[in-house]
C-alpha cells in the first residue's frame, strides 16, 4: 500500500542548482534529492539528525499547468560610480532577471505508512522558496506502485553517476554530488486543473 498526499498551490518556483545569474532562468521540473530531503525534514523534524538520505518519502510526482515569466530585480556584487551634483557615489549595479515559475503545481508525495501521510497532510510545504506555499488537498490510498505510475508528472529517480545525470550538490551531505534519472509519466503539463 502507498499513501499519497497531494499538495497544490497557485504557483511555485523550483530554483535550478546552478548559481549562475542568467538573464532568464527556467524553474526545474523535478525535485532534487536535497530538495526532497529538505521537505521531509520540514514535515518530520525528528529526522533532522539523519543527513544525506530520504527516509519516509518513497516516491514523488510533480505536474503543473504551464510556466509564467516573472521579472525580479536583483543587486549584483559589482558597483558603479554615479556622479550627481558633482558628488561621486558608489552604488551596487541593478539588473532584472526573468524567472519562469510553475503555474498551479501539484506535488504528490508517497509514503508507505499511513501515520506518516497523515502527519504530512497536516502541514504545508514550499518548492524551495518561502513564498511558494503548497497546501495539502487530499490523501489517496493506492494498492501499490503500479497505481502510482498512472499519476502524470515528472519524477527524478535517485541514482548514481552511472545511471543518471548530475543535478547539483547536496547541502545535507557536505556538498557531495547528486545524481538522478528523470522520468516523465503521462502528460506532466496539465490542460485542466486535475491530476
């Protein structure tokens, strides 16, 4: 048996693991192992001392309705010198980034224990940024992984360098490299607001 908690929200932004400030940044369409571990630690604070692994979340799936380009004003480390009324001022350089956020994301977290799903259902989660709140919508009970495979969406299956690609550095495991294999199930970009 799998107990699935469905979370939903109006929008969400999953930052890419690169720290490069590109002019336009697209939200990742999958959860990295450290993002999943961070969500698990938020839902189950008793696991805070267990670093580098996801213990209670057995599977996950993410789908959404589209992307929306949002502009964000940022301060760079570079400085410019401005002259105003014969006085010179050092000011940080301003720039504008375009971030593409997920519209109406649905996140499905699978647990093997009903009590874990019930505890997760009583809490909200975020997709990497505090303003991207997803609220629990329902708990579903599935007979097994075969039924879970029918949920449309993206899922990063955690793996090693031989079976996947590098998806970042794990902040919970001393910055070690993370790898995964991206799987696409059904149509992960919903046309109507259902799963």
